[in-house]
C-alpha cells in the first residue's frame, strides 16, 4: 500500500512538472502611454462629478482613446459641504480645467450641460491651441427658461430691482451653488460669454440634444452658428432621454463617440 501511494504521488508530481505552464494574459496597451490620437477630456455638468462619464469613458477606452475625466467646481473648505462638484460657477470651473490641461497638448473635449460653458470660458481665457473639438451633450449655450425664471429676472431688470434682489440672493445661494444663477437665460455670465464670442475659431463644435431634455428649456433653441446639431429623436423617435441621463444614454454616447472619432455626427 505504501509503495502504491508513493508511486501515485510521484506520477502526480511528474504530471505537474510536465504540464504546460498556464498562459499569462498580455496586458492591454495603455492608450495614454503613447497616444496616436488626441486624448479625450470629459467635462461634467453642474451638480455632478467625473463619475457621470463611466460608460462613455469605457466606450472611448474600447476605441483606443486616452481619457481624462476631470472634476471641476468642487466645494472649497469654506463652502457648504455638498456631495458633488460643479457648483462654484463657470469661471471657477474654467480655472480648474486650465489646471487639468496644463501640458496636455491637443485634446478633444466632450462636455455635458454647464460643462460646455466651462469649456467655452476656458477657450475665451486661454485660446483654442489645445482644443481640437468640443462635443456637448444637452448644451445650454443660451441658458434655460425653466420655471419662467429668466422672464422674472428680465422683469426685475426692467423695473430696477435686479441689483437689490441679487444682493439678497448672493449671500444665501452662492455658498451652496454660486453657479446656479449663471444658467438662467440672460444671466450676467451668459451676457458676458456672448459679448466675448460664443464660438472660438479653430474648434469643431457638435451639439447633441434631446427634445425631452427637461432642464434646458427650450432644448433645441440654443444652438450657435457654425455648430453641428443632432437631435436624439431624429435618430430614434422613441428615445426620450432627459438632461441628466444623457451621459449614460446608449444613443447619446454613440453619437458622442462618432463626433470625437470622425469629426462630426
């Protein structure tokens, strides 16, 4: 019995020594190590963060693109603590974007909602040498008239109470969301943005919009001259993705990938 046991052990050991070694997976090449195409910078919306881009980042990674998903407008130590970023305003976001792109070279950018305004302010302050294209999901170039807020502000301007109301609002609203007032149609930020030029020469713009946006009101009325516009419902009448669902919507992601990869939709 002892001999049989020893023989079995020897045969098992010999089989293990002679068995082919397990194949080791070859690690995939890092597209950011030696990029053959410009990196893609992902710029999130108001009250959001870089995690909103997980699905699109995976799509772009599969296509071999290097991804840089930035977080802009995160609360500062003196601000009211909130669990997301994108609330400190467009100018603060443009400064964060400039810091993130320092030394990045030429890039393509995909932005969601207010993120598009952040990119445009960055272009106004720093020029277009580093940005080849800007693709927006749910663009808010002309602000929103949601809830009639823009009309109410315009009336306030005309009767001369705007500055008074603003002086009362800012101490309450700005510590929580300094950028919330900026997205209203006709805001001081948007007036200044348009005064400085809503589009930048040398940048290819593509706007991907949904008629079911719900946050950008009206959804399709804010496009600028020289911008390629595609509506989700033109491609799929049954698609009714709302504003905050756009970065995760399969059709919106496919259109964004097409715009980045092929220069337009």
